[in-house]
C-alpha cells in the first residue's frame, strides 16, 4: 500500500484538536510514540491504512488529514472546572463542543443572509458584582412561571423539558449531549450574539440537568463561554450556582415551605428530599439554597451532598416504547435548533441537504422532524 504525502503539521494539529499528548495518541493508534513523532515531523510518510485508522480514532474527517496546512486553532471556552483530579477533556467532550460551535457558526452564516431567520437573544446582562439573588428574581419574572405552575409539573423529567422550552423561548439554543459525567456538567457558548447551552445528558439525574440549564444560562447572562462542573471553588462558578439555586427556589417560598423551625437548622435528608420534590429540583440544589440563605449552617451543602442525587440504574428500553431516531435527535439538538433549520429551508436560505447535515437526519426524514415539532 502506497505512502500518502501529508503535511506532518496537519497530523499534529489533528492530535492537539482532540486534546491528546503524543503518548496518549500513540497508544490510541496502536503505534510507538516515536513512530507517530516521525509522521508529525514529516520524517516519514504514513500509509493510507494508518490515516484511516487515525481518522477513526480521532473522529475527524479523513480529508481533513490531507489538507495542505492545518486550520487555525479556535480558542476553547474558559474551563471553570475544579473537581478533585480535574480530568482532561475527552474526545467525546471536545466533539460535543465542536458540534455546538459549528451549529452556532452555521446559524451565524444564516443570519448574515437573512437576519430574521435566527431568533433574537432576549436575556438580561449580569456582572459578577451584582447580587445573584436579584439577578435571578429579575430573570424569573421574564419567564412568567409562578411557583404553583412549577409544583404542578408531574416530575423532574417534565420540569426539565418545560424549563428547556422556556429557555429556548428566550432565543437560547439548548443541547443535551452525552459526555463523561466525571468531567463536566455542561458548557455554554456565546459568539457573535448567538448563545447556546449544552447539558451533559449523562449527568446523574433530571434535577441535576435542570440545575445545569440555569447555571449555564447565568454564564450567558455574564456573556461568557465556559465549561463547568458546578463546584463552588471560584467566583464565577459560585455566582452561577447561586443564581441557579435562587432562580429555581425563591427565598420567600423556601422559607414558607420550611415552616416554623429554629434557624439555622441541620435539616434531615428526608426534609431536603421533600423540599426538592416541592420545587421540582435536585436535592443538591435545595442543600445549596438552604446554606446560602442562612437557613442551614455553614458547610451544610458540602457535608451533606455526597449521598444525594445518586443515579437510578437505567432500564433498557426495547420494542415499541424505544424512542425513534427523530425523537433522540430532537432531544440532543433541541426544538429551537431544529425549527430554525427547517425555517431556513422554507426561506431557501439553505437547501435540504445542508439542513439534514445540521439536524443529523436524512433529507427524506426532514418531513418527519417537522411533524414531530408540530
């Protein structure tokens, strides 16, 4: 099999794009590190079979490896993560960031062709010097969801869908993409006036995903792109955590729900769970809110969250109840992404092939996606 004349700098670019050092990449490709160095330096030219293996392992288009020069490296979102043993971002996570970023770039291109195609971003602006409680109250007022409606949602999965719908109504694209749960809770992107939130769909519970939606929404209020694990160890993450907890659990309503108890109180696990059910949030969100409002003593959140919100074993879904590919794609990319793309086709801003690539279904399935959107 013939060697392929490639630019070694392109191979190095592909490796660094996937967050791999030379040793990890070599192990992934099944070659000695010195052999990979020789390819990247241009000392040796790889075979086609090796490039195909690299394309598959790096999950990068084969033709990208044949480019004459590497593409410019895009600045990654600010990494706010602070979990113990902070793990490097996996290829899976980097691909999710790339997917959302490319979607926003596509929507930006559409907006340059037809400005009214992309919904206007309609959210507030916050500064770290603001009171997160006041910012949350102002934003919640815009959403028009009262506590009675919030309590009437039958479960956390419904609450997550309802909040996601309302965030999208503010012009924010939302995504739910599976990523390693020990790495991050989610990320947010803000570029050229277009905003997106991505929630880790492998996170522990629906309640945790709801909290992430509003944590990342706060990053957008700050006009920031960021990668989050929601640890309380830096100023930005603390602000976004307090915003999310304040938004979902208003202080006055929480005080009323607690009743007549001596404060600060060391609330039982059972009481925290009852409050979580009442507000349709995670136990962790309630614990954080109790401490930050002074209703629980300092350290309550850190001492008590480790055994809460443990994931339930997933039951395999087979047969007629298994979600269709259309439904799975819609959960991943969100209604706003799908509806905006289909609207662009109707307006002839893009063609059906481009739309199918952006939505992730065959061109023949675009009609089914439209029907699913209603």
